[in-house]
C-alpha cells in the first residue's frame, strides 16, 4: 500500500474533532476574528463541528496597499488572461453533434475505442481531477472572501475582480470538457460522479487563508502549479495508454493552469517586493498549515475516505505525489528568491524564511521514511463507485 501524501493530496482530516460550541475573539490591530461555526454543513462528510477558525487576519490598513496595486495588476496580471475569441472551447475536442447522426456516432465509437485500453485506475484519477475542476463555484467564492481584492458588486471593474471573473470563465471550460469526454467514454458511472460534484460544491472548502489575500495568493500559486503537474501527468499516461486526443486535452488544460500559476506567482512576487515581511510571514503560515487540495471534502454518498483513496491512487500512478509537493515548494523558493531576501525582514520574518527554506528537505526525509514503512505493509484494494464499484489497488 502506498504511503499517504503529506501535502495537498493528503491532509489533516477534520473528521472526529470536537470543539467548544462557540468562541470568538477580536483584536484592534489586525481585525483578527476567531469564530466557530456551530452548524453542520449540508454534506454528510463531516460528523462534528469544525475547529475554531481565524478570519480577517490582514490588518485593515493593508487594504490600501492592494488598492495602490490596481494599476500594476491591470498592466501585469490581466494580460495573462486570453480573449474569448482566442480561447479554445470544449467542442473543439469532442464529437460534433451538428454533423449527420451516423458521423457523430462514428466519432463516439472511435472515442470509446481509444479509451478502451486505459486502466480503471487511470479513470479514478481522471474523474477525481474532473470533479475537482467542476467544483469551480467554490473556488470563485473562496477568492471573493479575500479582503481587499474581492468583487464587491459582482461586476466590479477593479482589476482584482476582473481577474477573478475571467479566471473563473477560463477554468470553467476544464470541467466541461473532461466531464463530457468521460460521459462519452462509457467507462464511468456518471450518476455517482454527479452526486460527488453536488456533495463537494455543497460542502465548500476552507484552505485556512483567513480572508487574507497574502495567504490566499500563496495558496492559489501552489494549487495552480499542483494542477499543472497533475494534468500534465494524466496527459502522459493517456498518451502511453493509446489515447492521443485525451492526452492533448489534458495537456491543453495543463497549459492553462501554468499560465494561471504565473499570474498568482507574480502577485506573490510583487507582495514580497512591496511588503516583504508580511508576505514572508504569509508564506510561512501557509507552509505550517500545509496546502490542502480544494477537493478534500470529496464524498460520493458512500465512501467517507474517498479523497484519501483517490489521493493514494494518484500517488501510486505518479500523477501527484509528496515528492511533487516538495518540488513545488523548492520551485517557489527559487522563483521568489526567498533565500536571498534580507532587506525588509524583522526577526519573525527571518524565522519564517528559515522555516520555509528548510522545509523541502524535511518533507523529503519524512516521505522517505513513509515510503520505507509502506514497503513493509500489505497492499489493499478499494472499490470506487465512479467506475461501477470496481476494485483498484491503493
């Protein structure tokens, strides 16, 4: 059995954690609010209330900094979006339903022929990736919780709001394309998949960013790079399995994720330039919490360990692993030149810097020990409802 991934593929589960029924604190300096939601979420995934959460941790005066960066965002971030007329659309990769019925069914038959030899475990990972993409309403909601950059009206002309809406529109194509391709393949149980998506969107997510855009943009930088890696690896496996069109689809999505990663990473880079200490502390705080995958509350109505099981299959196939998590951290340490920053850091900032820069080695050592333990454990298989309850080895 593969070891669990100590990253956004395997997180500290909120299951079975009990907390007081109510708790709230505020401080004037940072407008920090700690609250506990006393109601159960609509999903059946969580059996107990979530632990107390810190919210609105960014000092109020920092909002002005983001207002001051609006011109920069217009010139440096918005150009990374693509005009609609120059963007690919899902139908370009799918059988054209407007052609004569016989031609359409021939294309569907060809699609099914290409996917016939792909293993069940591949479909587990591809479905998990698709479900993650399809929970897009949750991610737009998340970004609009960030103080100083949220879309205040739903159609705000601010560059931060414009980015969020247009980023969402670009991302929306990913789930649409993958879901339709999977539907046409006939290899998956669409009813179970659709239930999983509804459960997941209803459950939401809390990545621990505290409504703080410093932390929020660190999170999105990591997540976009993680999805870039994951889709790139599903493309490689599709090509190897005999479906070059699916490989092209996954590669095209990966390319979008890379472009979005560049935008979010550029924002963090700018924050490190204009507010070095606060940005370093935000990176350190997110590394202490671990970057959690947005679909960590995944549930199909049957398997309360669905996310962990999906993650284990992704780890075994090499689609996304703990080693990838360490690689991502090393990549951003280099990209953001975190080791070289000296000006603008106080004692707390330097301690965060030391922690961040030393973390990849710690992660790798931890994972090596976990891998050794895993070799001594018996393998086991689980059934996935997404593939008609077929068993897949973890």
